């Protein structure tokens, strides 16, 4: 694989490299291996002398608050894009190989290029993220208000623990983490009635 023109002279290749700027790329990795890939890649960058081209490695995370069944809250972090690591790099053959050959790396996100000869599916041409994508990703990771997560989803059976509908049972039809609320169908006077409830007002039923 080559990112420079194969038939170009050395001065032309130098000019080609000078045109290259550092961009963010998304790299798909094995599930649950994001931190391992980041650590391995940071070591490989130094060992293989490409620190001038592979500049940053990030696993964007956003703060979360998980509401437990008893209503208590546990603070933590959640990956914005599980299964991906973001790498800011100046793309050339050497830098590409260092990242691509890191253990547990699957491939860059990009467009598949068909082989002109030989067997196989060809290779993936890495496509950099757009500036707007990068801004959106890191803005989401830096949001000051933690995202509230609750161990409930549409279809779960619940019991109301407090409020005017205490001891009513129902079924979750909508979960709104941003508002810390959910909507459930409760059987009131023999009819299913949608009711909005706070997360800490309900308990999930087995």
C-alpha cells in the first residue's frame, strides 16, 4: 500500500509529504480492547520512531450516572464509540503500518479499494473524519452534565414505589435519559394509561 505516487521522484515525494497534514482517523478495534490498543500503540509509536506522525490517540468518553434498582446513583464513564479508537496522525506508509499492525486493531474506517491484481479483497483506504465530526465527538465527550443511565428499556415491567401511583404495576414504553424520566403504561380503572415517572420512582420487576 502506498500513499505517495509510486513513480514520483524523491523531491516530488518530499513535496507530497509536506502537503500532508495531521487529521483524525477512526480505527476499529476488537471489542473491549480500546484501552489495550491505545497503550500498545503509544509504546509502538516510540519504538518505531513515528511520534512525529502519530500525534494523539483518544478514546472519547462521556460522564454517566447509572441509577440502580434501589434508586442509588453510581458515577462512571461510557465510551462515546465502543469498539473504536481515534488517532490524530499524518498519514503515510510507515504511520499506517504502525497503526494497522498494532495487536487487536481490525482496520481503519474508510473506503475499500479493490486490488488491481492478485487475489484478495484489496485494502481499506483510510478516510479522515471531517472537522465537524471531530468537533461533535469531542463536544459530546466534554459535556459537563453527566448522561443518566438506567437499567431499564422499553418493554420492561415495573412497579411504582412512590407518588400517586404507588404500588401500580406497568410496562415501560419510553425511556428519556436526558430528562431522568420514563413513560409507562399503568392499568388505571381497567385501562392502560400512559404515565410519566421519575427514574427513582420505579423498580424493575424480574
